[in-house]
C-alpha cells in the first residue's frame, strides 16, 4: 500500500465502489434491496430522492458502511441519493424488511 492508501485505511476504513443488482423495492417506504455482484450478502438502502429505480437494475456505489451515499445507475448514469441502512444481510432479512 502507498502512504496515501495506508492513511485512508487508517482514517476512513477501506471502502470501494461496487455494483449491485436491485432485487426488491418497496415503493411505499422507499426501501430498496440490493445484492452486490459475486456476493451472497445483501444491502438495504432507503432512497432519498424520486428517481425511478426498477428491479433488475444495476447500481454502483459504496455499500460497505451505513450512511448517506450517492449510487449511480449503471445504464442511465442517473445519480440516486440513498441512505445505506444495513449491509451484510441475508436475502431473507431484506425480504422481511421490505414487507
């Protein structure tokens, strides 16, 4: 690691942009379930804006910490404001949260 990378790990933790597929949406609550590519775990986010999001879309962004993030729709390049509620969840936990 370079000195800059080591400093970033020490001060902010290691996070990186990931792509995830939208697996479920609750339009009434604004909650969205995502499954990052190549992972079994899921991410639960609260959408903060009104941009259209559909099941099956690919979104990219930092998904490994709780808090406000901006995701990008891989197809349209639209920016979507979200609050990451939880990560590392099972698909069943996301399904229960979206009921």
